C-alpha cells in the first residue's frame, strides 16, 4: 500500500517533498506525490470557498476510473467548506479513501503573522496525516498532542505533535509499518 498525494498547481510551490516525507513518516507508509489530476469544481462565488464534498466526489470518480484502491490526499490552496460549517481545514471520506486539505488557513500570513515555510510544512503535514488517519478508520482523539485531535484553531493545530498517540497508533492497519 502507499499513499497518493495530489498537489494542486496553486498549492504552495516547493513544499510537496517535505510535506510528503513528513506524512510518510508520521503514518509509516510510503507516499507518492503527483500533480493534481482532479478537476477543481465546487467553487461557490458568494462564499469564495470550494465545497469540499464536490472535490471528494471528483476524487472518488477519478479513483474509480483509474482503479486506484490506495488512499488519495488532495492538497489545494483555496479555502474549503463543508455544508453546515463556515470552513474546514480538511475533510475525509473514509469509505472511498479520499481526502482533501487546504493550505488557505494554514499560513501565518492568513493571521497577519510573518510568512514561514517551516510552519506551513508542519501544519500541512499534520492536517494531511489527520485526514489520512480518518481514511484508516480512526476517529477523533481527546489527546491534544495526537494527530487525531480535532483542532478548531491554528494554535490547537500547532500544539499537536507529528505523532499518533499510542491508543490511536494501534488502530492503524497492520500492513502499515
Ligand atoms: Zn478529523
Ligand atoms: Zn490519539
């Protein structure tokens, strides 16, 4: 098994290698990175956001057409929402092994702080590993340092470590090592 990371052309350039490497080491499975082949649909003009569910539909169809059974993580730069929520950092659809994350709210500049690639790499890695954790059947975790903790704010995301806590780690499929 390996993880497919689809990196959209508008996503932060040059960060795909370190992010892929981090995600691979957090989860313990190989990750391959390629240019995003999914058509970017679901933009809602009035919200200036993309409906994450529409992108997950797109990944689902693409996986089906190309007979991909391994998990797919799409990384985009546009802000994401899930109907019923103002925004989401990312979203996963476990039964089809599809997930998407957005860099829109992960950069310091969004919060009026100085841009820092290392911070952005860290956050993309944690968010990506979190959504992939859902694809492996994990639920949210109450341990604030665990990858599966659900952060509502950037500070909560930054507080997390790039690890699954012991009780989450044992739930990861055994073929992952
Ligand atoms: Zn989650
Ligand atoms: Zn945990």
